[in-house]
């Protein structure tokens, strides 16, 4: 690894100038002249300089951008189960079609983002009949029949849900969204790109042989081309989807792939079926284990803007973060992609940036590292018994959970482990999210407040020794004299070891004992009933969970997400938290549409309840880290962008960046 502060990366391109010297000779008269004398032109004769050939300028060398990846793409098929590297490469071949950012959506090949305000999204009241597919009150696809519970039109909460009687006319809400492509789009091979290509992609996505989630497909009533530029999505009655703006299927080349089966395409054979897109670059070569090479797309719809800036784009595969940093300093990489997992090298990259050798680029992500309380272990499901082998009800009192939250030095974790880059969230919503509620109760690291809350809950310092754990004196559900010693389980990743050690020390200052145990990912995340997390067998569990899209994940803590025997241990509410008011607010928000008051109020109120009840303590927002050559411009990361190279066509470096 290079650590020489004075090391200067070699220049990849040089400017070549030709100095032209024009020599003007004096015309000589026809008569002989003595040496050293000047010839005089004949009367009425013009003096003419002898023409000299002018060398032509050297042709400009093709410019190349090199992006180094920390892994090799596992596929280049758009509907494959893609890793981070694959998404980066495909971002160069396909531009968008919609970019998702912290502050909303940005269209790329669409004229605009549909919304209720511009009437491209409409919620209609429609009559539904027996035998028709609908979305029931539980959010599942169902066939309307006697006894099926649904939300009638205008209803967004359980109080107004009805059971269908099989006779009465029933109206339900149906969402219809219109998407309009930009005019005159084309594939990189010159064929016209139309709405039929998006419908073709939907058909492929619907095929059982195509991998990936069928959640949106199963909730789609129709997906149809209206004309060459327009496509409409119709949701099933009852499916009120807040993320409707994303229900546009990214086009695939119907003219090339129409006669190929979904099963064959799913194999991801890039030789037989190379990816063809409309983005800034064209796929040319994949040298397995080494690199992927792309070339500038002459048919790129933003070509008139001078994009992309480079004729060639190469994705190199490097083995680890250290190798990537060395290659960046040596000029062998222009960009280090986030797939290199550079978060463990922040100190080094910060030093290199300080010495003007690299540019460090960081962002938080929607992924929240959290510490969950095992409020209701699975053994409580058949009834809690303090004498039947059940773990004592340590976390049944909210005050205990609040006291522990005050005793967690989360900011120290951010400052020491993450270089001060991340943030400590107060709720399940990122502080950067437009729906974040800043008015909820906060739990800064405060030993005095933590001790006060624990003592109020009945945990006392029985021996006046702050170095020993507190014991229960009057804690509901806990036998007097029980020490406050908790099992703290997480994975053995270096970052989690660092985090757990910091938090264990801060908890000890409040008289909370911790037994830390590290497990493999397979052990920690194993499914229930045997799994530690999803089998609900823990006291404290540190792990991370994220979400696709921008909708706040309040469903993480609804009662129907508790993994149990009845639901085959499927669910993410591993704490076992249950609050009917929270459930009502969350479901109401999830059944509302962006911009509506119920949508705003529901998420805001749900965050208030969460912050008070604390089924989980959000520790910090996970981060993503990239690095570039120091003269790179237009490169940025966004917390919610699924592809960190979302604007590859705009990247540039050198003098054209304007300093």
C-alpha cells in the first residue's frame, strides 16, 4: 500500500503542441548581386514568400475512464439477482430509467415522474365482483369471495374494513399510473426504443423462469402500451402503492430477444445474449477475472450535450480495498467503486485526500445498524411463565429500554469507528429522509439520565459499587436480586467487534453488564425456530437491515411481522414488539399516497411511538465510501441511489472540469 505523502500519480494523457516557425526569404533579382547587398524588386513586381508546408496537429488520443470494482459482476442480465458490481456496470449500459434519490425521483428516459398533482397518477373508485383478483386488508393477493376482508373505496384503516358478503356491490380503490417516454429514443444498435420494449420487459418479469421478486407483478392488473411513447400501469383493486412512480418496467430489446425464452435469458449468457441498452456506453468485452470493456454509444440520447466524456470505459476487478487504493494512487484506476468496501480505510483515504493524492467521497445509506431488544422471546408465545423456563421479562418495562438507550455511547461509535461520517438516527427513518420526524424524544449518551431511568424501573445499585451490575428490586416480571446482565449477540465482523466493545464499556458505566458473543452470519441469521434472531432467542442483538425504495419501513415493527410458528417464522419484527396504536398508524400511512395528509401524519406519529417505546435502538446509518483521482468532477454518492455510478456519462477529469 502506498503511503508516501509526496507521491504524485502519473499523468494518463499529455497535451501535444507543435511549434511552427515560418521563415520568410527575400526574393533575389535575376541579376547577380554582390554578397551582402540587398536585391531590389523590379518595378511593378510583388515580393512573394515561398509557401512552406504546415504540419497538421497530432490527433487527440481516445480518452479512457477506468473504474475499479471490488468484485466481478455475477450477471449482466437486467433481471438477474445482481450484486453491487453488476449494478455499476449496467448503469453504464442502461441510463435509469428512473433514478431514486434522497429527495425524490429523477426521470432519465421519461418525460416526467407521474404524480397525483400532474394527473399521471390517479386513484379511481371501481366496482369489483366476486371471483375478481384484489388485494385484501392484509395486503395479500386474493380472489374476492364471501368472507374476504378488504378496504372499501376511501378506507385506509382497519376500523372501516369490511368482509365481502358476496351480494352487495363493492367499490374499491384502483391506482392507474401513466408513464411517457422521451421522443426519438433508440437502442445502441440504432433500433427505435418504444413503449413495447417496456411491456416486453414486464412480460419477461412475469415469467416464472425469471428470477427475482414477483411482488409488483402479482399486484398488477394490467401493463399496456397506449402508443409508442406511452405505457399505463393498472394496480389490482385495493393496492394503494406509495411507490407507484417506480412501477415502470425498464425496457429490454424486444427486437433482439422476443424469440428467446425467459429461461434462456435467465442463464445470463453474456456471449450469446450481450446486454444492449440506451445508455452512454456499449458493452464490448468481458475478460473474466480481469475486466469489462465498454465503448462510447454514438446513439446516446444525450450525445448532443457532449456526453459521455470518454470514448472508452473499463471496469477493472481488484481483490481488496488496499489493492484498489494502491492502483488509484498509481494511476491505474480513476474511480474506486463502493463495492470495494472502503469504509475500513477511511483514515488512510482522509490522509491521502489531505495530501491531494485522492478525493474521498462518502454518503450514508438507508441501512441502519441497530441494537434490538428481545422484548418477547418466542418462548412467550404459549404464555409467559417465570417458573417454566422462560427468560425473565427484563425488557417488558419501557423505562428499562429507555435507560439502556441513554447508556449507549452511539456518537463515540460514529466518531471512532466511522470517522465521524455517519449520523445517529432517532427513529427507523434516516435523518436525511423528507419524512423524518425531528420532534421525537432523543436519547443522547447521558449516564445520569440512564441511571435515573433504570432506577425508576426498579434496577438498583445494591452494593454502592458502580463497577458491578445493578440488580432488580421492584422490576415487574423480574425476580428481586436478578442482576442486570445481558447477552449481546452479533457477527464477528471487525466493525461490529469495535462497536460492541465501545457500547459494552458505556453500558458498564450505568451498571449494565454485557456478555458479548460473536456468531457467523449463517448462525445469527438462520431462520426460525432455531435461528438466533428469527427464532427470537436473544437479549440484545446487533445487526443491520435495510429497505428497497424510499418508503419509511414502519412495517419492521408491526405485530404481523413478528416471526412465529403460525406464520412459518417469516417476519422482521424479531423483538416481538406489539402496539396496536403503532400498527394502526403504520398501516394507515402505508395505504396512503405521497402528498396526502394521512401519509405525512401517519409516518410522523408512528415515529413518535417508536422513539418512546424503543423496540430497537438505531445505532448509526451505515455508510458507503468511494474514492477518485483528485481532479475528478461530477462524481457524487446519494444515500438512496441503488446504483452509485448513476451519472457515469457526466464524469470527467482534468482541465475540462474547470479547475
